[in-house]
C-alpha cells in the first residue's frame, strides 16, 4: 500500500459509535455523504469542517465501542480520513473498518498531539511523526484481514471470488 | 485437551476441531438485521448482484428501532426491507412485533447454533448457548447470502458465580458490577462463559440480561450452558424439540477465571457516560441526591415480563413522582399482552406510567423520549454513551427494573431495598 500523509486529529479513550454517528441522525443512514458531514460530531462538533482529506483520526483505548453500525467507519472514510490510529479498538468497529476498506492501526498513540504531521507506512508497519521526529511501529494485520483490505473490503472480496477465499 | 463452549460450537460449524486463536470459516444458522443496519446490508448485496438468502426461514429483518417510523426517510428504509423480504423469502418482523433480541431467542435460536446479527447486542443469544455475535451490515449481508462467515476463535474468560442474590439485587446488578470490575474493554475479542450453582438456578430472563451485555465488556459472545433451564424455556416457547444439552469440557482451557459471590452484591448503577462507570447504592447514598427527569423501563436488556412485574410490584398502589416521567416499553407484543392479562399493565398505568409500543423505544435516540439539554434519565438499557438518547447534553444512568421503579417513585436515584 502507498504511504499516507496527513494531520492528526486527537480524540481520547472510549470514542463510541454514538460519538461518530449518533442515533438522532438515524434517518441519514441511507444518505451516507450527508451523514458524513456529521462525522464524530458528538466528540467534536467542528471536526468535519476542520479536517482535510488525508488526515488521521487518533484515539486512545477502545476506539469505536458500542453499536455495530458500519455507518461509523464508512463515514470516517467518506469524510476523507486516511486511517484511524488507536491504542486499542472495539471488536466490531475494527472488523467493520477492514470490511469497508478503512485502515485501522493499533499503536501507541500517547505521544501524538493535535496537528502533528504523520506519515503512515502500512507495509513497513511504522508511523512517522514528522512534527515530533519520532517513529511508532505497529504489528501487521492478521493475514485474513490483510487479504480483505488488499481486496478493497469484504464486498469486493466476495464479488471477486464468489465466496470466502482467505487461505 | 477439552473445549470451551465457543470452541465446541465453532468446531461443529467448521467441520474440524478448532481451538482459541485459529481462524475458521463457519456455517451460520440464524441471521438478523434491523431497520438501522438492514438497509445498508441489502444495498451491499444489490451492489454485487447477490440478493438472496441461504436460510430464508432463519433470516429475520426487524423493524424495531424506529417503530413506528418517526419520519419519511425511515419509512422508506422500512419499505426497502419489506421488499427484500418479499423477494428473498426472508422473515419480516413488523413494526410492533418487538425487539430483535427478544424475538430471536424465543422463536428462532437453538442451543449450539451460530447466530450473527447486524446489531451489537446479538450476543443476547448466548443465553441459549448459541455462538451469537454482532457484526456490521456487510458481514451480515454476506452471511445471510452465503450461509457462512469467518471468525477468529476467541479465548474464553470463565465467570464463576456463587451464592444467592439478596433481595432487591438482580442479574442486571451483577452484570453492571462485572463490567465495572473488568472495564468496558476488559474482555475485548474474548468469549465469556458463565459457570456455577448460581447459573444453574438462574432463569432464562436473567441469563438473557447478562448475555445481552457481554459486548459492553468488549466481548464477542457471552455463553451459558444449555441445561434444564434452557429446556424449560424452549418448552414454554413451544419449541421443546429445539433443545439439546451442551456444556463445556471439564478440562477446557480458560484464559482467566473471574469469581463473583452474588450474595455480596448491592443494587448497582452505571453513571454517565460509560457502562463501566459503576457505583453501588451505598456509594450513591453518600452523594447528594441525584434528581432524575425520566425513567425508562424496557429494551432488549430488561423489557421482559418478569422485569415489568418487578417494577409493578414496587409501584403498586403508588404514583410516580410528579417531576419524573415514567416510560415503559415492553420488548415484544407478546410481553405487552401477557402484562395486560396478568394486571401488570394496569398497575403501571395506575402509577401514571406511559406505555410505549413494543420496540427499542427511547434507547438509541431515534424517537420517543429524547432528553432535553441537561436532563437526566435512569434507564434499564445497556448503554449510556454521550448522545445515546438523542442529545449529547443528556445524562444517562443505568440500573435494574427495581432501581428504575424505586427511582420513579421518589424522583431521585433510589435503592429499591428502601421501597420493597
Ligand atoms: S433496545 Fe436498545 S440496545 Fe437493544 S436493540 Fe434496541 S436500540 Fe439496541
């Protein structure tokens, strides 16, 4: 995968799918570009207007906890975020992100501050913090997930092979 | 080496003996989507021309979150799901039938099934010893169409329960206590497996409450053994033939053992804005009184007949506090009818409660009972995240139906043991 470059937007621990895509906007779930204008609204009401394409969302522990709504990682992707970095992810959010082709990276995000310029090299497993001049390494994805991400998500994978082809 | 319940069920469904850490392709028995996740699932299948379902009689589309629909966009989503049901033969659960996690265990699940749902509380089915877990729309769409999905076989935490519940303390208090103890990510990617004499004696409604909240500790699934309680429940639901006993092997390997003596527990409340932010009633009593604007009794966690009966026993012959609204949403039409028949509904109405249609009600902030700025709510649901009940400026507390009823009487968070 190509290296990704952008600014860091830092959120804390326990960012839930209700922060990302709240239930009061349920009626926008069938209009994802519209819903994406509200991405992460309940964590930072201005995030969608402040961020630029290619930027990173940086979380703490248990990012994406809560509901199974795939709309959450989908609108993060539609908004133009290139990857989410966090110390840990909730299970369903993590799996959904891979399925929709949004890279999710488990790494130590402690030293990353708002507006730091980051460059992420998925193949090498390293986050370069260009502002702080530090490198943070991370473990590669499990093989199954790597394959799904390479195929552009689960839907494309099934479309390509007609079935699971994960071995 | 023996197997945990998760390993057993996933072995049966992948055709080989598997253990924790392995990746498997497993067959799937029962699938659900709901009106918030189903439309995306359907559109994904349409995109790749795969609009079919592998097991039509065991694929259920629920109109429960926006029931009835408060606006045209959601009415259109409902229409999309109705059309998909007609086209594929999948079952449609209409507006007013009830919440997915009530209907699936009572009408569809069998012990040992693999059940996936596009709803995080699909883990409720673990109460029936089904490997039941929540996923996103695309995952469930593919599982519905192919009858298969992939899993990483989870490691298991053994939750060893002992003792008898004291008066006024329920399984909801136990599961809040557990999550407070291990944290909202304390069991991420793991299976929870419940053991002990307390479990043997625990009725199905209590098991459903506990299994429902497995995901609130990050777990993939929360499993109970399939035993006499399971058999009795299935018989009562008219599905006695779905029963088979399943238990873990005595020499199964567990990553961790957590012991809880339930006789030492107190009524427990989760404070805003995370489920693991728990306080016991003794701690609450040391604080300034916490006024509550709205009490909600219902949801897939605690909207069953037994839950409404507990609330009614506390509210009987009394009125709710005049400054505290009391909203009650039975989890299904069947429960509403049973509560009508046995007088529970009358008691609740006499206490000035408002009865909502069966469904998710105010739980996820789609409609009905949204909070005002700065308002507080004590609810029997499973989540209290920022914005959950329709307003990021609301404050949500979680508790048992007994705590909810006691709180409705006094208008402040109240220990049910004071009013029992
Ligand atoms: S009652 Fe609440 S938690 Fe349960 S399925 Fe409905 S919205 Fe989700």
